């Protein structure tokens, strides 16, 4: 394992890569938090991340919304209350 290994994004499964996007979002959150501590040489290798930071922010918001909707359906089922709660979110 090299120095760069801890900064590499998680690999996605071919068949379910879009279902497991939250692992990539979590990796992005971690990288954002430690960006200033990452060595400059590795920041250059991750320049694509810096260029797409806004996309990770959007994905984070979408993931939070999906998590909220799933919890609402599990808690209240398909109902008017669920619809109201989701619209208020």
C-alpha cells in the first residue's frame, strides 16, 4: 500500500454502482474535510475532485433526501402524512 491509497475513492460494483453511491458520497465528504491536509502532490492527482466539488455537494443533498423519503415511507407508509412531510423537507 502506498501513501496515496487512503485517498483513492472506493471501487464501485459494476452491476449496482448507482445503488451504492452513498459510499462514494461518504468518501467525498471525508476528502473535503481533510483537503487542506492532503499533500500537494496527491491534491494534483485528485484535481478532478476539486473541479467537481459542487457535484458532490448535490449528490450529498440528493442522498439525504432519499434517506429521508425511505424513512418516511417505512414509518408512515404511503399516506397523506408522508406526502406532506416529504414536501416540507
